[in-house]
C-alpha cells in the first residue's frame, strides 16, 4: 500500500486539484469533520458547503472551498471529490467566509422554497373549500364522479 494519497477535486467544467502526493485530507460531511490517511477504507459521502484541507508531501497545507459535492475514497489511496463549485486558496479565513456565504444562500433558498410550498398548499385548500362549500349544487352528491361538473 502506498504511503501517499491521490487527490482529485473537479467541477463540471474544470479539474481544480490533481495532487498525486497528498499524505492527509480533511473534509466535513453531515456527521462532522473527518480525516483520510493512506490505507483508509472505501468511502462514499455527501459533502455540504465546506473547506477541504490537505497536506502535500512537501508539508504545505492547501485549501479548497466547496459548494457541496460528493467524495469517494477507493483502494485506500484515491480520493475524488466532485463538486458544483470550488475555490482554491491559501487564505483559510477568506475561504471559510465564502463557505458561510454559500451556506446562508442555501438557507435562504430553502426558506423561500418552504414559503412557496406553503403558499401552494394554502391555495389548494382554499380551492377544495370553495368546491366543497355547503349549498354548492352537486358538491355533496355522492353519486357524482369526482371532478364531474354538476
């Protein structure tokens, strides 16, 4: 077994990182932060917006801010990350701020989606209430098929 990792980070349009001599990778999934060293068991996990860290053979630490993605570890040596968007950089504080902005944008989008879902639900209930209101001819007629006009 090799004592180095092959790290690849890609987006749909580019290869951001192709590091053949990484000796440690640090990532984060929904369960928390974890490390990958040579010999790691096979793994498949979903990554939220986060910063990936890795150490190269020369001892340097590198960072990549991701907008979420998928990480695989194969054969204890190959670490591959496919993400929607990524930014390579050396300024950890700047990259962490970028990740916080991504998370805030995702939270806002989720809130807007829930509001729209509730609005559509309320509209559907109002339409049902209008259709089933007392006094509407045929509204309570059990012999009439659903959706048929009276």
